């Protein structure tokens, strides 16, 4: 045990000066913050018209290389396409967008989990690029399709796309990343620009696909990024940018990072199913962190707090 005078900066004779310090103030005495991380609440949106809007004071969202981490619990009531969140330019919503969607492929029980990046493929020309969860690493990079017979559980022998209907009723951790300066290889061709998707700490895709038509299949693509002509000034949680496609779900610990996270960092954020302090789990610059601990405050240094609409509220149901 170290000499107490070295730890507290006082002699044993002066110990009476610090023994009555409140626990909350002890960091002022010994120079360390002993406040522990606690996760007690999550955000609830009802899938009817609830959502949260965050107005960004400046364009801090990474246009060309970034990552988003969130915990979600999807309710069984969702039977059509929904959006977990949407990041967009409020004055020009047809330009670049960054979204996580729960895409209804068929009926009421076949869904794709998609990261959707509205890519600037040429100056002022945009196209949606997708990265959806696959059943097995052998299928990483394969273009997204909307053929229900190819959807199934993880590690299925023949199905290629994870049927995200299985997400319903349980907490799951989702990280997705974009990086226009990285590459991936599919079917012998190397593409410039990639996206990655992680589910409960495991990479479930690395690649980029064009949007697929009904009963059709997209094509493998690269990723060009989004120019500064798009100003990301709004985040909507629980619905799409246009206040449609509201999702009935719980959301927790939504964090946005500068740069592409690694496999190890995604696994660290998952933390065996228990959320932790993302500011210590990942070294990338944290540009926004909404914890939903009974408020909509931004726990990053940027201070972009949210506003609830139409009854979005909080729940004590949290991942653990």
C-alpha cells in the first residue's frame, strides 16, 4: 500500500483534513474521478410519430470516414420498413444522408439490417449505397438483394442475408462504418471505398452495394464520399429525416466517431453485451454521444442536445 501522504498530498498528522470529504468530491482531493459508469435508461419511440431531433451547431459529422455505434431493441410490432436514425442536411435532404434502416423485404417477417449512405457519385449527383448484414463471412461483399428465400439466420448453410426479423424482442449492438479511402475485394475485383457492419461485436459485412429493386439484386460498388456541399446539421432518432418510417424500439448509447473503427474496437464497444464508457473504450474522436439517461444531452464535448417530439420518452429497460 502506498504511503498515504504520497496519495493524498497530506501528512498523516493532517489526515483529519480529508477524512470528511464527500465521495463525490474525492477526485478533487486525490486527482482522480471515481464516478463509475452507470446505464439506467434508454430512449423509447413508439413507432407512430415519436422521434428525437438533434440540431448540430456545426457540421461535425465525418463526410468521408466515420462510425456510428448504437444499442437497439426492436419491438415485434414493426412489420414495415423503419429507420433507427437519419443524419441529413435539413435545407437539402436530397443530398448526402447517413441512415440505419430496418428494411422490410417481404411480408411482415423478412427484414434486412442496412447501413444506408447517400453517396455523392459525381458532383451534386447522389445514389444510395447499402451495407447489409450477411449470414456468414463467405458472403461479405456480395451485393444486397431483396429475394426473401435467401434470408436466414447467422451461419446458415445456404442463406446469404441475415433475416433481421430475429432481432425483435432483444437488445443488440450495431456498429457501421464508412471510409472512402479504404478498399475491399469481392469476386476478384477491388473497389475503392467501403462500408462495414458489425452486429453484437462481430463483423457481418464489408462491402458496398447499389440499392436493390423489388425481388432484384444490387451491384457491387465503391464509395465516393460526400462533399462539403452537404452540411450535416440534423440528426433524427426513431424516424427518417422526413418524419416517416417511425420505429417502435428502444435506443441506447448512440455514439458517433470520426474515422473507421477496427474490428477490435467494435468488439470493445459491444463489451460482451454490456454498454460501457465509449470515451474510454475507443480512442477515435467522439463527435457525439447521446446516453438517454433521462435526458437528451450530448455527453461529448460538442454539447448538441436533442429535443423530443410527440411523446418520445425514456425506459428503464437497458442492455445488460
